[in-house]
């Protein structure tokens, strides 16, 4: 792949996302902050360097958080923080990180 295409594809993706954002209309700041914090949690738990880690983390966090909020509504808000704490103590570089962590 030439350098020209390596520059065109990200620019085209950004332009498409800009058009989608314009079509969706304004997003309240409260919702945008909630989404950004969720993205940060997913990337931290999934690990950097591949796409499978954040994908698996997003599925695991979403399903388990929804199940916890359904079955134990009182503990629904704190569950995500406990889940992230346990996973990052167990695997500091994320669940799908390729590097090995020395004990």
C-alpha cells in the first residue's frame, strides 16, 4: 500500500464520521462524558496493541454490567469499578495484551 492510500483512508474515515456527527445533531455534554469514560475503561481492560482485547472487554463489561444492574440494582453503579479493579490487578496490561508481565 502506497503512502498516498495510507493518508487517504484515515482522512476519508474522519470525513465520514464528521458527516455522521453532523447528521446526528448536538450531543449533550453529560452523555459525551459518559461515553468517553466507558471507552477509556474498555481500552484499559482490553489492553493496547490489538483490536480483539477492547472488543472482548466491551462485550464482557457490557454484558456483566447489564446483568448486575438487572439482578442487583443497588450494586449496579459500583460493579463496573470493582470489575475493572479486579481485572487490572489480575492482568495489569489488559486481558489480551501480548506482552508477558513479570511477577
